[in-house]
C-alpha cells in the first residue's frame, strides 16, 4: 500500500510539474510575440506586427493585453473600425480600466463617431473624476458646440487640478470670456502670457476685453 501511495504521489507531482512547464512555455510565447511585434512596428509593418500578436490569440491569461495591443496596431494601420472593435473587447474584459477607453476614442474620432467619443470620456470621469485629459477633452467638445456653461465646468476642473498649465488656463479663459466673465478671463489670459509670452490666442482674448 505504501508503494502505491508513493507511486500516486509521484504521478501527481509529475503532472503538476508538466503543467507548470507548459504554462511557462505559453507565457514565454506571449512575451516573445509582443517583443517581436514591437520590433516590427518600429519598421512600420503594422500588418506583420498584427500577425505576430494574433499568433497568441486565445491565451486566457493575456486576453486583455492582446486585445489592447491589437486595438493600437489596427489604429496605426488605419483600420479604424477594427481598432474600435478590439478596444471594445478590452473594455468588456476590464470595464474599470481607463486605458482602453482613452484608446478607443482615437479611432472613433477618426470615424466621426463623436457620440461614442463623448460617452467614453464621461465613463472615464465616472471611474476617475479627476482625470485631467478627459475633463479637458470634454470641455473642448462642449466648447466646439458653443455650450460654454458645460465647457466652463470641465475647464474649471482642469485648472483646479493644474492651476498653472497652458491648455487649461487658455480654454478656461475663453470659456469665461464667452460667459461674460471678462474680469476673470483677463486674469486667465495674463496667466497664459506668463507661461507663454506673446501667445497669440491669449493676446487676441485680451484685445477683446475693454
């Protein structure tokens, strides 16, 4: 009986060891595929870089990373619809992740799908209310629509997070100007000139304020 028990233990240990080796081999395969795809991408051969990543499709432990990488590569290759599809798969796999949402907006914008772009920035702010990039870009969307009240809210958040940053100050200045807050706009435009002496947009804004 003792011999049988030892034999059974040996079989189990051997099985575990073989599984571990198999897992390590698969891990190495994925790492190698990513490494090769980066090298190929630098040469501008996006189709071949995509092929390298697709060789490891189906690796459950790395599904998110594979789909995220494919989203980027398809965007780089100019196939924006495919890029959106892969970024969406990454979002589905990791709904609380910000990076695929910030990734999907780029090809979505190229496709003119501004509603999707806006929805993704709103979702990013649901996850991370202090995300300065999402706040700024939503501000720009509403500013482009001449909805200065909403644009003001997002630009104000950016300036509260980064009180002495060029983009936030400039756009908050213009949002204040169009809302009729000329005194505040003047201060903001002057702060822009402190950062960027002679800035054309800030100088133009000051020229409108009597």
